[in-house]
């Protein structure tokens, strides 16, 4: 007797593949939300409104560190810079223009971002807050931070305990 004879034979239909096309809009929406969330964080130490993460360059020379930030549409009174416990913080608020609330306008597309952004940078120990200079021109913020004086390591002699 064969094994096949012991079990009743039944024709089986091929396995049906699930139709995931109904999940496609949901998948696109989740992907969009994750992209917006990751863009809003920008780099470590950054919190922003979605899409409002300023591009920043940090450069270092022999005597200073320079931070350059692109802040289009902002004036210098819209930006606040502080230095506390060796952390430089740049905060800003890009406000919605007054004409954007016009009820007679029908927006077909809008890609500009508005809201509050926050960026923080860990700086070397010993920077004097009074020596930091910030200038802004044509939506470009430049912060110049003089490096603290470097002290040479001093060898300490170990003496015999009394």
C-alpha cells in the first residue's frame, strides 16, 4: 500500500496571493510621515517644524570656529543666539506672511515652510561668551567663535608620601 492510498485525494487550488494594492495609499502616507519626521529632526541637536531645517556649515581655522546658517526669509530680529555651558544655541521663527491668510486665494501648491527651529552645537570648553560675534546679511547668519587659548600639558612629578 502506498502512502497516497492512505489519505483521501483532494485537488487543491493554488495559493491565492493577497492583494496589497489597497494598502498602497497607506504605505505612501506612512513613508511621507517618516520622511517629514526625519527632516524635522535634521541632525542631532535639531528640532524644527517639518521642512524648516536651516542648512548649516561649521568650519574651523587656527584661531576660530565659524558657523554659517542659511535662513532665507528671516530678519536678524527673528533669530536668537545663546551660549550656555559650552552649548551654542540658534533659535529662529519664520512667520507666515500676512497675505497668506487671504481667504480670496486658493493655494494649488505650497512648499514653503514656516515655524520655529532650534539648533544646538557643543563647543570646546573655555569659550568666552563675550567674544562670540554674530552677523546676518541677505538671510545668511555668520557666527564667529574665537577658540580658547590652548594650555600645554604640564608634567606633574610624583613624590614619596610622608
